[in-house]
């Protein structure tokens, strides 16, 4: 089980080790409690990531692991 508050301000990395940025916020389905997206404050420019209002929007299904860092599976990202 993952608590949303444990994700706050964690560093987000791509699976190749590229630093994406830090968690700014998360989007949750309030009916099911499912995490939908992570909003990341960018630290570098990554063209494969969707940006909205200056933040990267990463679908939660792209998350590969959560520990000291949040690791994103680059193959799961959608390019806009």
C-alpha cells in the first residue's frame, strides 16, 4: 500500500537514470482511491513527456518502482 503523502517532493527518474524533477501533486480517482497521474515539477527538458501548465503529467501506470526515488518506465510514456 502506498500513501499519497509519502510521494510528496520525491525525485522522479526515468528508467535510464535521467532526472525528470520532483513530485508536485498527484491526481486521484476519489471514488476508487486509484492514483491516476503524477504532476512533476520539471528539472530537465524531456520531449517524450506531456506538459500541462508547466508540469509534466505522468500516468501512474508508468511508475516502475517507488522507494527513495520514483522510477518511471520510459516505454510506458505517451508522447503528445
